[in-house]
């Protein structure tokens, strides 16, 4: 079984362009994490965070904030408690 392409996984050309634009702001030290609201320090690992279902973007998130949210969604799906969102509002 082959792995889906980057575009099929939601990380194609448009995602890469948007991430590059965001990278400049992150490296300037002026972007807050979309999850925890703390500044993402220049040089710190970060990701361009999708909304649930990958139908848009939340913005830049710390690597661990994004992965933690994804893990919670995965666990909720596994445990049959998924509501479609990665955090309670």
C-alpha cells in the first residue's frame, strides 16, 4: 500500500506556500501559538495547524501543541467519543 501524496494529506503546494509566508513572521518572533497563545520563539519547532477536518487553518502552533491536540482527537476517535473538535470551547 502506498502512502497518500502530500497534497492528498493536506500538505501540498498551497499549504507549503502558506507555511513559508508564516515562517517569516514566526522567525520575527511576532506569532502566537494558535493553541496555547504563547509566542513561538524564533528557531522553535512549529507547524501550520489545520482546523479539524483540514478544511482551513488555525494558524501557527508549537509542534507539541499541535501534536498533542491531534493525539487527543485520535484517542477520542479510538474511544468513540469524538465530537469533531480537538479542544473544548
